[in-house]
C-alpha cells in the first residue's frame, strides 16, 4: 500500500530527485551514478529548494524505478571480518530518463540561474578584492583550475578555491577581450 502513495502520474512533482541523479551522471559523462541518499536530499535542497524526508525519498525512488526511469543495483562488499557492508546504490538511468531530462528546461534553468547568480556575486567580491590589498596565490589558482578540469563543478569547490577559479576565469575573459 505504501508503494502506491507515490503514483506514476504524481512523479512529475518529484522531478528534482531525477534531476539530481541526471546531473550527477552527466557531470562524469556517464549514464549512471551512485550517490548516497543523504547526498540526493542535500543536492535537491541546495540546487532546487526541494525538501524531502529520507523515508519519502525511498518511496519516490521506488516509484521512479517502477516507472522505468532507472535501474537500481544494490552494491555490497565484504568486511574484513567476513560480513557484508552496504555501499551506496548504483542508479543506471534509462533512455526514458535521459529523454525526459533533455526535454526539461525549467529545472535546468533554475539550476543555471542559481549558478549565474552565485558567479555574479563572487565576481563582485573579486572586483572588491582587486581594489584592496588582498591577493590570491598562484598555487591556489592552479589547484582550483586543476580540480575543475578534473570534473569538479566550480561552485562545489571550497569558497577560497572557487574565488581563485573565478579570478582565473575573469582574467582569461579579460585577456580575450583585449585581443
């Protein structure tokens, strides 16, 4: 009976959950990801202002799986004592999910708008810092740029590295305009 609480026709109001899985998979260029339930809840709240309890998340995840949006694979490993330890679940997104995510503009637009707002805010801070005596070290900039090239999402960097990356990006854009 509890499984029926989240019916297929009501799944659309839980799209932020599917978006989180899609974005995590897309970041690494794969059609799968393996976030913890806590990470799914955290990202849904941060990126989409969507709050959900862990218990309700499990119902929603079951409903999405039953509707054919992905396949879940429980991952287990042996402990040194010989018992079994649960790892995070692997979510393999189906073509149905990928098509839906591709068609969704509004959720991705919100995600992008929040990112743009944050970039603008940090750019203002950089301009203020540029007029003061505050300088960002070359080592910090190099570390931040390497992380982004390795697949990190810039706004998931620690604040000092994010500012360093934006400083580097701002300088790159300024140099392009000068050419």
